[in-house]
């Protein structure tokens, strides 16, 4: 598709779409009535040549910056939106122009999302005017789209703000989730109909998982094994938005938090992805689960729960290492590497923002990307951590502060000190890191 072939335009507004299901999915709260400062904003919509729709809005006090919004995972194609509803009015009032597309397809639409977002930039310039600066941003899967735009050799953006993102990449993220799912089924339901790959229906599979999980949570032994599986999947020990953060030594409270998001955090949607990839793209062949638990730094937490339950942790780790593994189709893995596993070489300043207690998109993914990028593209990336839990539960002040942090880096060439409202945090390492054109664990 030629990016210049953009629109068969039509005026008006698209209604905001709801994004439905599990991981990488963000449904923004319903917005309050727009402030008077935005009432004179000009909004237009159009259609790209591949059928994707776009929406853009320019406020009367436009500051010259375009914010390109990338939405999260949705099983069906949503209506185009130019910003999440909760922050839209404040962004317009601050003088930002907004734009975004629906992508041409629903689901794991990375193959079309990236060119659709680039075409939306061109459509905006043709319908309005060329912005002085374009900043890409997005939540969840949309954050991965944002990183992909930041890594494009042909630079159409000036900065990138991935938030609550799966920026550790498709292959590593799904492999780490597979480890948790494998441990769960092997230790708690080896004879069940729960599927690790080749899933018949994501929703039906989630119901199977939920039934086993509820039974496991009723006993000390079950809770200990759920904790082991959750740690292997990279789930944090705090996942409830606005709920209290468990103490570092409170293993029982952390286990309860991990259990709340386990079914969605470990059993990620796979049906659409495997259909696109034409096969199984995740693998756990050769993984040493004793070594993985040690690498997580969370062995003491799991060991404490196992001791309280009277279970032998080493015996369960032996069972995992002796179990039947999942092998990947190399061609399917290559598809998911291309759509999309980052190369950690952003060509524009990239600021990643994450809650420390996100149970759907592991904070370990952000750590892995930032570490790889600092090695491959020194000085181009930075991260901010929010002392909250939940998936993409950012307040509008957090969004604005993050934007200002990135704009300062674009303007000065240096990352400023951490702003108020963010915290120092060092999440556990990503246990199955995978960077495109590099090594994968």
C-alpha cells in the first residue's frame, strides 16, 4: 500500500469503539463532556485504501504537535478513535492535535496497523497541515505498534510514548506466558482439556482455566502451585487497581493478587495469532524451570508457600522439567518476530511508562526492552514507573506528565530527572527475553 494513497474522506465523527477481551486490551472510560476550550475543535474522518478508517481533531489553540494514538487489542475492528476518551478533552485543551486509525483488521493486526498509522499521518497532513512534530503513543498492543513506528528506518515521527505496553515483543511475551500456562496445567490439571497452543476457542479455554484455578485457590497446595506458575509467567505480586500493595514478605497476599489476573495473564489469546502465523509460534523446549525460578529472584516467595503447604518444590520442578514440551513451527515464529518483536533500536526518543502492578502486561516486558535498547541504541530510551496496579489505569495527569517528559528529551537531547508522581522501581527480569535479530531464551 502506498502511504500517499490515503483517503476517500468523509466529514463527521466516528463513535469511540470498545475494545473487548483479555490481554493487550484497553477500554477507556467514558469521557465527560468536553471543556469549552475544545468546543471549536475541528474533527474529520476518512478511509484508507485498505479499508481502515481514521479520525483526527485539531483544537483552535493547536501547538503544532500531533499525537498519533494506537489502540490496543480488539478481536473485532473498532471504530477509529484519536485518543482514549478519558484524556481526550484535556489533550485538546492543552493544544495537541489528535489522530488515530482503526487499523484494517481486528485482532493481532500488527501487519496492517503500522502502515495504517503511517498513512494516517499523511492523511492528517493532507486534510489539515503538516505538524511541526509528531509523537506516537498507545496503550497495550498499541504501545507495541508505537515501538514499531519508533524503530522504522523511515522516520515519520519525532518521539514515541508506549504505555502499559507489550514492548518485550510478541515471541518473548507469549513464550513467558506459555511457561506459566504449562506449569499450571502440568501441576494442577494434567488430564484436563486446557490447551496451551492450538487453542480451539480462547473464551472456552479461559473458562476451563478459571474452573481449575478456583479449585486450586481453595487449598494451600493449589495456591502454592498457582504461585509457581504465575512467577514463571512473569506476573507481579500486585494487580488490583487502587488496592493496597502487598508487603514484600507477604507471600500469601502476593499469591492472591497474582491469582486475580492469572487466567488472562498466563493464558493469552492465541487463536487469531496462530491463524495469522499459520502454526504454533511459542515453544518451551529446552527450558530449565529450576533455573527460571532462580532467575526470577522470587524463589523465596514460592518456597515459603510450598513450605506452608507441605509440598516439595524440587519435586514439582523436576516434574516440570520432565514434562512433555511444546515445539514451535519456525515459519510461524518468524511471522511473530516480524509482527512484531522489537529490534530495540529506536530511531527517535522513546519513553516507556508502566504501572508496577500490571497483571496483564508484565512490567518485566518494559525492563527487557529498556535494557536491550540501552545496549543497542544508548540514550534513546527511558522508563517511568507508576505506583499503581491494573492494566492501563493511567490518570490524565500521568499522561500529560509523560508527554512533557518526552518533549523535554526531544527539545534538549537529554532525558530530564524523573518527574513528580513517578517512582523508582526495578521489576523482575523477563524470563524469556527475545529481541529480533538477536538471541531468544
